[in-house]
C-alpha cells in the first residue's frame, strides 16, 4: 500500500506542473488516469485472476477419496465425481451432492498423510 501511495504522489507531482502554453487540464490528466488503471490492474485485478486459476486447477484435480471443505464449511470425503457435481460422504451414513464450484479447499488423501508421517518417523528414528 505504501508503494501505491508513493507512485500516486509522484505522478501527481509530475503532472501537476504547468505543461506549457497550449496545454489544458484534460491532456495532463489522461496519462495520470492511464497510470492509475495500470496500478489498479497489478494490485487488484491480476492477483484475483491468479487465485481463480489456482482454484480451477485444484477443482480439476479432484479425485475420489480427497478430503474437502466447502465454501459453507461442510467437511467431507469425495465419494463420486459427476459432471459439475460431487457426491461427498460426510459420515458413515450421510452423503451429500454439491456443485464442484462450491469446493473451497482440498486436503490431501489419508494415504498421502500416512506416508508423510511414516517418512517423518523413519527420519526421526535414524
């Protein structure tokens, strides 16, 4: 945020000077507006697009057995993946069908967790 303030104050100082005999207020304002939109792009829009791409990639890599958390906070394990929908197993007898777009987070499968803990235990025993 400090960088943004420095950039904006510098541009205001540069363009606030008198531009010459035939310059009007609009011609000195256009480059400042362009710079403002570029700064907004790099600090606000671009990071959101990166997050959206990462979410799409994560949702495309879903597989049976992954532990997920939905946007609403429901935790479960993927039982079956349908076109645009996912059936999750919440409990021994409870299942729920949700949209794949409502998945907020994916935890690694139990197999991957146990492998990591076994590797850690082996490293500690050496």
